């Protein structure tokens, strides 16, 4: 039994859910600004609950929104420096990421809001406490990175950036999940084409291996296929 | 409210903590986030500039803050005490373990949300609407955590940009939660100055709303104006300004149970700036 759970009702939880949405999700902010009662209703709240909500059009609220976007953008930019310019060539630093439409889409997605769409935190506190895996898995899903119609250069960049994060934390994480990456990570250079593999070694070197039996060998060495990484995988493998 | 300090001292006596909880002048310390800060902390220790380290739990299992050989105050930014979904037991367990391992005299916690659900964090702490409904939530969460920890909790506010709620201010909200939960207070000087500026209030607004006897710790950091608006932000990459240090000096004189003053300074900011900021903070906090 969770003795730290709080016995409060659904309405107050819905206030929290909506308020947090308004801080991060541009779509909800636009909708709330034009028709607050309709948005409240979607969360099971009457117009009486307007007094709990921020005034989303004020400069002060937008300044807070901007600061929060920059905070998350800093975490994402640091890990995905190779990948981001492929997604939007205008993204060259934290600020340009924070103001981009790409980032608005991420901050409105279920990958950002739902902890079960992320991987466990390296410190052993569970899912939903970092934004690196949320972003990687969102891009992987929304840009079809692990399917035959995905962009090979995006695939290479994303898996190099994300693989580096997984391999790095395999060295010192208390989370069992990360220990699986201690031998590195690999992926087919072209999806569904095992003739050429890219392997990210435990020393962060990217190595191309072309041989018919390459997949068999890397699997035998305990190297993990990044195409298989998703939140469900981390759940099943623990 | 001398009883609050007595409660804290009672905990300390039963724990035989090494934290030198002796009273005025307050001890000077700094927040520690990871091992990259160890070198600068050891320099500060050798110069007699630092009395304790405030560890932000949970920490990476590969880190060893015990190498510093300094007394510890436990802190966390990872428990959302205003969350209507309660506190994540996995996080609380690691914070409790760390606090007891290092014999912390109290645990610093934020009056905040971290997400829209029972687990997870979307980044920096978020303020709830400062109303009686979320006061009740915070009181319940704080009481449960204190019981679980077996230690006092000291509550801290984040910076405010857009105030909402039925309380006169976030400081009135903090006071109500602290009184009802029987908790201590960390008064974040930088957040206070930022909030008063952002809400268009006088610089030292709201101090009279607090039961000052509950304040056991100050947090001090740099602050900066926004590049493109009149709003101020926390800036842990900067040292505290001269005017912030002047306020610290004034606060030390009126807080009867103040025990610790903590510098918050980023690990990637220049180490020499960390040393000079500690020296300036010590001078400000011990000025007669």
C-alpha cells in the first residue's frame, strides 16, 4: 500500500492536470484562451473552476511558459545535437529549439505527458523523471525511424545520440535496465537490411560491420538492437 | 513558535547527528548536485569557507558526497508536496535513505507540483494555485512525509511569475501549510526577490506573513532579468548580488532559529566564483 498517496478527490486532480497542460501545451493554451469553459468541461470541471486557473494571456504567464520550455529544451538539446538540425535546420541552440514548432509538438504529445511512454531514470526512481528518453521515443515513433520508410540519416543520428545516453548510463546507473547496454548498442544501417550494421561501442565509437552473420555475432556479444527499445520493452525486460 | 525549534533539536539529540547545530551565527554551506563539484568544495573546505554541504537527493549511485567529509543537509527537488496525486514512494524512499545515511537534521522539500500525475517530473518545480484546497493537499503530503522520514521537513517556495489563488500571496500560503503541518521553513531569498519583482510588489513584501521562528535555513543564489521582458529568473550560474547579500545580512539578524545559509551555484560556473561567493556570503551572514 502506498502510504504517501493523498486521499483527495478527482476534481482537484483534474485542476492539476489542466493547469500543468496549460503550462506546456500550446494547443490547450490556445483553446483555453478562446473558450475556457469548453476546456474545463473536457476535464470534468465546471466554469466555477476558472478561478483556479491562470490567465493564460498575460505576459507573466507567458514568461513562465517560456522559462519552462527553455528548461526542457536545455535537457533535450544537450543530448540530441546531431539529430535536431536534421529535424529542423533552424535549430542551432537551446533558444531556437525552445521556440520551434517541433518542440511545441513534443510538449503537446503523450510522450511528454505520460510517464509510461518513457524509460526508467538512471538513478532508480522510475519512469517520467527525464526528458531524453521521452524525446527519443517520440521522434522514433512520430518519424517512423524504425520502419522501412524512415529517413536513414535521421535514424543514424537519433540512434547515435540516444545510444550514447543509454551506454553512458550503463556504467553507473542503479537501474537494472541500463546494464543491458554495457556492451554497446547496434542497429541496421537501413531498416530491415541486416547486411550492414552500425555498432555504438562502450567507448562511444561508431563502427560499421558488413557481413552476413553480423547480426548473429553482435547479439551473441550482448549488444542491444535499438530498434527494439520502447517503453514496453523496458517494462518486460526488468 | 519556539516549540518548532525544540522539535527539530529533539530529533537531533536522538540521532546524535554530526551536524553542528549550534545557532548563531548560522553555518554556511552550498548545494551539491554531483561529483564534478567535489574539487571546488574541497578547496572551500581547506580555506575554512564551508561548514556543510546540502545534497540534492536522489544522487547518482556512482557519486560519493561522503568524500567531502562535511556535515550534510538533505534536500530534494523531486517530491511534489502540492500534488493532489501524492508523493512518489520510490523517490521518497531514496531521499529518506540519503537523509538518514548522512544524519541530516531536516529534509528540504518544495511546495510545488512536478507533473500532472502520480509520478514523473516535467522539469523545474511548478507552483499550484495558492488556495485552501491545495493548502490542504500540501499539509497532508507534508505530514505523511514527516512521518515516513522520521525527520522534520523544511518547506521552500519556488519563484512566482503569475500568481493565482485565494491567499494574499505565496508567503501566506507557505505560512498556513507550515503552521498546520508543523514543519520548518527554508526561506529562499532569491526566489522571494524574484517573486516580488514579477508580481509588482515591494522588494521586501511578505516577510510579516511568516512565522519567522520556523525559518531554519536560507537559500541564496544569483538572479537575472529576462532578456526580453521585465521578469526576473533564478540564475544559479551567477553569484548573489551585493543587494541580495545585504538582505541576507538583515535577515540573519531577525530569524531567531536560523541555522544554515546555503549558496546555490551551478557546477559548470567558474570555481573561483564559487569560492568568492562563499566568502561574500559568510561575511554577509556573520556581519554584526
